[in-house]
């Protein structure tokens, strides 16, 4: 625990605020919107604008609505408004858990930073909704997958709210091998389905040959058809 003996505010100053600032640079508009929503929550609590210098860059965002949201938040954080030093309550960090978990599914750099934040929050016994975190175990980057596993183990060790099934991280190479096996199995199943069809064709061919060689069978079949109006 690198922040041992310090408050959760130390985690926010050292990791969470810089992380949110970095996400504001994303080219993904949805990601920027979600980040602004969480910064807005912090702004409402009285967090100062100096913690989110990345907001000024968002003022030039190509989406006018995103730019305006950034401006509104900056105004709310105006230095002219007298504010006391604020330490965010535990419930607020818990509410942001799904956001951090979703970021753990992003690019390796973003995912690792997000997992480090989650790991720090767990050290302070702060755990929110982490169900999507299990998806990080299948991340194509093995470092992310293993770090995700470590965080889940730590969560499981401090809470019994939900029993989670932890699986070993799967590397991209193993995933490809499994996929090839699945495709081979499907191919075999298709062949097995086609085999009876071929047998039926062969049977019909043999019956046709027998009828051609024995005209009397054809006459008998015609009589039966005529008799029963088949």
C-alpha cells in the first residue's frame, strides 16, 4: 500500500485527478462525456479547477455540447468562489467504480492506470460495483489481465458481498488456439450432418436402379397408387 498512513485524498491527488485529466484528451467522444460527468460530480462537491487543468483543452472540442459542458464546469470551479478544502466521501468513489472498471477494458496504458486506482481504493476498503472488472481478465494485454486478477483477489479477500468466479488470464495466443479448436469441432459437426444426406442419396439411387431392372415392380406400384388414390 503505497499511500499507507495517508488519507484517500492523497490517492485522489496522485492518481485519480491526473487519470481523469488524461481521459479528457481521448478522441473517443463518449469517453470524454463520461469523464466530464464524473468531474462535474467532483466540482459540485467543491473540488478546485487546478485539479482539472485538462478542462481548458476541452473548450476547443469539435462537439459544441461537450465544449459547453467543460465551460460550465470551469465556471463552477471558478477561483472567485470561496471554497473550503474538500475531501471526497467514500460513497462518491464507490459510485465511480463502474467507470474505472470500464476503463480497465481500454488500451493497456489507460487500463493499467485505472486498475492501479482500483487497487488503491481497495486498500482503503472502498469497493463499488465491480462486476465488469472480470472482463479485464480476458484483456489482450497480459499485464492488464494479471493486474486485474490481483485486484479481484484483493476485493474477494475484503468483501463477501458477491461470490466471484476468478479465472486465469488468457493470453491472445491461447485464445487463438482455442478458437481454432472450436472451428475444427464445428467443421466436424457439419460433416457429420452432411453424411446422412449422402447416404439417403445413395439409397435412392439403388432403389431407382432396382426399379429400372424390374419393370414389374413399377406396374405393382402403379396399381397400388391407383387403388388408394395415392
